[in-house]
């Protein structure tokens, strides 16, 4: 088949890496004429470290509001609470410092502000206006600068994942304007990130690489970055596990995470690992990193008959071309001390039918490399991960 495609580059201005976050932030803010900065940050970092104080000192009187209570999986209620506060403070720039839930929240908040959404139920209006090119939504007028402390990678996409608590469903809000304008990669603050969280979100980034490489809609642009990203991540995560103070390895993981998002950001869809993972996160409150740890090897085994040649590229990037990709991934996850089975997170066979039904409604399952026709196909994957 003749190779065809279109890569739409995101609206990000810059990625700064390897410099202290507070110093880089001070320089980057100058490019946006911002005087009323809203800080959306990790409550744990604020309580237990001096990292937030460093940011406050850099911002000075430009910091007009702070929010430290965003729950995991970015629930609608918290998004609306933070939106109202940012509107009250007349924020003209949002800075996030923390994990992926904060990054997703800032994207949604900016979209809520521009479309005057201040009620949980009104978020449906944003959902109804969704489309890849922005649809009828009013694009954000408030830029975002993100300082991530985990490896989930959402800072490099124009997609926000928000959980509807009433239905326990992870929803995707899309608009090209919600991509952060600047991402600052500083490995030093990640020392404070709990080991399980840093390493498991690293597997989430591995999942981005792997499902990008293995997609039937993959292309050379995405492959080049995802393969290099997978190489950096698979070695860097082991190094961090062995020596948590290795800032070089932590930075390699951050750079690998950046590269892991290239397929998704350039139009390559994710597959069943992401789709099933959405259900496990929203319905069972399983951390996103852990969902990838548990589901990705099983999805790879199930898909192997459909995309074996693509999976070989994964094995090559991980340094063992003669070993199956599913085996290499499972060993990596085990070496990092992460859960590898659904039973490890108290999900049992009685839950499988519900998970399979809900997974069919996610945006990624229809794009799985081996076609998933019905919930019984998802059940086969779940049994492999049992």
C-alpha cells in the first residue's frame, strides 16, 4: 500500500529541558505578557517540599491564585471548582506543577473559561462540541506552562482526559488550542515523586511508544520518535529503579516521554491497552500507570498474529530482537516492581464482563491493530491479564 498521511504539528511553542524549573519558568513567562498567573500544583509538593515556594518566589506578585486539591483522574467537580477560582482571579496564564491529572485539568479549565462553563453538567456542552479541528468550541485565550513530575505525557497532546463521576467514565475533550504553550522538563523535582508513581507512569509512556509503533496507521515520523523514546525509557526506568538519585536517567525518562507522544500527536491512534486502561482508571480507580503495567503485555500477546512485524521493532528498540515484545515488556514491568496481573489490583473475573462492555465504548478499542469485534474479544485480553 502506498504510504500516505498528514502530520499536524501542535501549537506548542517550546520545550525546555535540563534546567531548574523556577529559572526556566521566569524566562518563559516573559514571552506571554502575563501578569495574573494561576498556579495549579500538587498538594503533596506544596506540603512536603520547597519546590512550590521556589515557583512562588520566581512568580512574585504575578501569582494571583493557587489550587492544590485536584483529585486523581481529573474529576469534573474539581475542574469546575478550579475554573471558578481562576475566573475569579482573572487569570491570564496557568502554570501546572505536578502529575498528569493537573495537566489535564489545566487544559479543561482553559476551555471552560473561554466557553464560560461554570457548572459540572455544562461540561457536556464541551463534549458535544468536540472535534479534531476544534469544532464549534471557542479556543482558550489563556496559555498554559506545564512542569510535569510524572511521565504520563499528557502535556504533549491537545487532549484533556476528565472523569465524569456520575457515570465513572473517562471523557476526552479535544481542541488544538489546549496544548500547553511550554513544557519545562526538570528532573530534580521528580526526586519527590513516589517511586511507584514515577516508574508506573513511565510504563504509561512506554505504552504510548508501543501502541504507536504497533498501530496499523503508524508512519515513519511517529516511529522514529517512539522507537528512540522507547529505548530511552526502557533503560532509563531501570536505572532510576537501581539508583533513584540518578538525575541523568530521570531526564532520559522525561525526554523519552516527550518522544512517546509523537505518534498520538501526529494522528496515530492508540489501541486496546489505552482503551481498557480508561475503563480500569475511571470505574475502578486504578492509577493510569498501573493500567498500562497490567494490560499492555496482554494486549501485545493478543495482537501478535496481526502485527508481528511491528512488534519486532519494539523488541529491537528494547535491545533484544530475538525475544517477543510481550515478554520483554512483562519482564521490564516486573523488574520495576509494578503489578502485572489484574488480580494484583483486586480485579477478578466477576468484573470482566462489565469492563469488556465499557471498553467497547472507548475511543481507542476500535483502532486496535487486531480488530476487536465484540466484548468477547476484550474478555480474551482480560483473561490473558488475569
